[in-house]
């Protein structure tokens, strides 16, 4: 199992225990997220975030780029992620969204209702670089690639560099 955590976020003391207990009791779950406590740059709690716990509700959120559990709360089966090719290096942002969609297509995803991390929000976040434009573009790419695979079409993220660049230009 891999537990993700960004350098500026904080795992709550019971995170690993609770996530491991959940996946051991739910052997069909390949990816488990969790709620979070949003904190500011000084570590002051701003608000709590909760997400659906059900696979179908989470997949719907992922497919529509609706709010889903933070990357730092992810706890996923290493072998399944490896078998699916891991994080797609074509995605400069939203690598998690792409991988979660692929994992969710091949296994169950779930989310703990309780917070498992403190998620730090600040102006220097990588996802805010260029006003969030790259993050939004890559999220759209991940979802479009997912839908195209679902329709039996070729995935531009798996194509040659020229095709990938044309796809990105088309999407922009």
C-alpha cells in the first residue's frame, strides 16, 4: 500500500491505522481517500471537507471533475497502480485524477468520512501556478482520455508526443 502526503500537508495521528483497517476489512477496495481539515499557511484550521464514501458517487465526481478527496489523503494498492502503469508522466498536473479514474475502472474506490489529513492551502501551491490554468487543463485531459477509453477510442496520453501536443492544443 502507498500512502500519499504532500510535503506541506500533515497526516493526522490515526490516518494510517484507520486506512489500513478499512482496506483490510474491505478487500475489494483498491484506493481509499479521506476527509481533510483545510488549514492556512500558518496551520490554522479553516474548514473541514468531507466526500462521498461510495464508489459510484466518487467515480461520478471524478468523471465530472467535481470535488473529490485530496491527493494527500490517498491510500492505494501499489501492485494495482503498478499494473495500470502508475502515474502517467504526460500529466504535468492532475496525475492523481488520471490514476484514480483508471483504478476506479478496474477496482473499487472508497473514502473515509472522517478527516485523515490537514491540507495546507496557500498562494504558492503548485496547483495555483499560472492561476490554476494548467491544473484545469490537465484535469480536462484526464477526464477526456478516460471517456475516450470508455468509448473504445485511442487515449491521446498513450500516443506519440506529436499527437499528445496536438490534443493539448486542441483542448486549449
